[in-house]
């Protein structure tokens, strides 16, 4: 049986690693009473407080209704708040509440622990090369997606990374 093309194997492995990392993150986030999706929202807001809900939905590539549900849960738990946008009556801006800060520290530690497990046995030089290669792949994808009319989404992601 002929060997499959290496490019296909790379794509399959990247998708498998991403899926498994999402599953593992969900399992580990439960100890803090949140989901991986809520964790991602908190991390993005930690980077860029004051985003509009619509901006955050676009950055996270979520449907607005899905994000609204996540935000509702985070607000009910006292982790975020919505404030009216002073320039747009129809929009809310999102801010972290003080209770989110200690949780973000714990989640940061958890993320470090998880990635230490994931990268166990991968030396520093290989990690650096992997990051460079993944970044190049991401740049290539941004360029390819940009050619299909999704430039606004790409710019928003780049602005908030």
C-alpha cells in the first residue's frame, strides 16, 4: 500500500492535536467550574477589555447567539460585565470583574501545566522551530483566507493576538 502524502498526514495530525487539546482543555477547565469556551472568552477579554460583543464573536469565530450564552453564564458567575457602548446605544462593551483576576491566574497556571504535559519530550529548539513553522502556516492561511473576502475577520484576529 503506498504511503499517503506527507502534507495530508501533517493536516490530519494538526487537526487531531487541536481536537485533542480542546477535549483536554474542557476536561481540565471543569475543575474551575467553567468550560474551555468560557476560558477562551476570559483570556481574550484579559488581552482586550472593552471589546464589543460583536467584535469578540468575530475574533472567536462564534455565532453571536452562542457567544451571548457564554457571556450570560460568565456574567451570572460575576466574572464579566457588559457596559453600554457610549458611542452606540445598541452595543455593549465587555469588561472583566475583579473576581475574574484570580481565576485567570489559576487558568494561566493550568495552561502552563497542560502545555508542559503536551510538549513533554520536545526539546526547546524543536519547540521554537515548531512555533516558527506553525506561525508561517497561520500566515499562509491568513493570506489564503484574505483572498476570499474575509479580510475584516483576519484584521480583527491579528489586532487581538
